C-alpha cells in the first residue's frame, strides 16, 4: 500500500476527503479514516467520547444505549467492523452516457435499500461535519453523514436552513439526474441508515480529493467540456461550497463533484460566505440551452419529485436561475450577488 497522501484542509469549509490513501493492488482510493481506540469499542454509543474512569464507561454506555436514548441524543453506534470498499466496476468519467445512467441507478437503488445494514464503519478525518466511511450488507460503500453531526461552522450560510444538508445532497443528485447526469454527481440519498437520519453518499472509490492536485491550477487544467458541465450544474443548484475539497479527480484529473449540502439557497442575491471554484463566465452553447429548456419545461414534475427535500422558496430560486440563464444566453453570477 502506498503511504497516505495528505493535504492541508479548512475543516470549516469542506465536507470532502482530507487527503487519500491509495490501494494500488485493488485500485481503490480511500479517504483517510480514524481507527477507534480498542477501549472505545466497549462503550457502545459513546465510542467517540472521552474515556471515563473505572466502571463509569460501562454504566453510562448502558444508560445512553437504552431504548430511544441513542436517537434522542444523536449518537452514532459502535462500528461492527472495518469498512472494506470494493472498486467500482466502471470508470466514472469514461463510461458512456447510457452505461453511466444504468450504473448510477443500480448504485442509487443499493443506497435506498431499506434492508441494507451497516457492516463496516470508520470515522473520516477532516470535514466540517461528522462523516463516516461505511460499507453496507448489499455491497455498497458510502460516506455517511448523520444529520446529528451536521455543523454550520463559524460562518453559516444565511439562506441554507440548519439541519437540511442531507436532503440537499439527495436533491443535488436528483437534479443532475434530470439534467441527464450532466455533472455525474454520485448518487446520494437522505433516507438515513438503520433508522438514523442523514445522507448516504456513494463512495467513488477511484477518485482522489481535488486537494491532491494544485488548488490554483486544477480548474485551468480541466478540459473545457468538464469545466462547463460542472460550472453549469453549480449555477443550476446554486452551490455555495465548491472548494477544492468538494470535488474528486480521477486518474486523468477529470473532476467528480461531491458534497452538495450547501446548495439550493432559499433566495437569490447576497449569500454570505461562499466558494465557487468553477467560476468563469461563458456563453451557453446550443446543447446547453436545449438542456436547460427541457429542464425548465419539466418544472411541475421536478417540483413534485423534490417536494419534501427542498423548500418551495429554494425551488423558486432554482427555476429563476435557470430562466435567467436562458434569457441572457450566459451563465451568470448575479444570483449570488447583492
């Protein structure tokens, strides 16, 4: 195994991977995890807590593990084993549109599987939220972000309601799906994990963190086609946090967008703190115009699909952004300016 690569991260600005560990023989790229202390594994739902002296660990662990207490307290259960993700059976950015759509649906179904159980888990290093690498009994691997572990940081986005990031993750995937998998956002669901609310986001096990490449130069090195598709997607969903930790890069340094919990603001205009890595303005080409026109024409069914995930105001703001881009014929920054 190659030694882990690490990169400086701003934990208040990224929910992505803080560096990667490369397992060349298995062709799997994993974010770095935290090995729990053996003593912690005896403390049930307190496995990440500060150790207590004597028998207090056992007593308190039994109390907080009783009945509905874990759910009320938002505690994460002891891991049942170490996650062992497998390589995906296809190349993320090289698959044809038809094959990608088929594979993404299969992976989405695995994440939605109500019978799937957590069989392996480790806490991830870095990130502003509590994130875990998990493997499920149906073979899927994901980054699990429990709603109880969501943190707004020191500079919360005023137009992103607290406690809604899991639903915004799923909404971003569904919007990209409606756009024909334009940006190839990994499947994400907000149905939770064994009754615990949160987001399961597919682990793309062949992608390095964007911080593994030059933070300054990567967007310039990205092909115009890849740059445009992610930039256009970010404008549609109103992404407020596309920093270099919120996209992966494959072996050819092609981007794979992740972490969309800070998208879909309740209104357009001044957004407070935001990151927008793919920031160049460009004129829409005929294919992009057609794509946005089709998306706009499906407004009623899209609203119905996203009901329960996004607020009506957030949906209104999204379709205003789309219609404004069609009116101008350009992507525009005005939706996040005062």
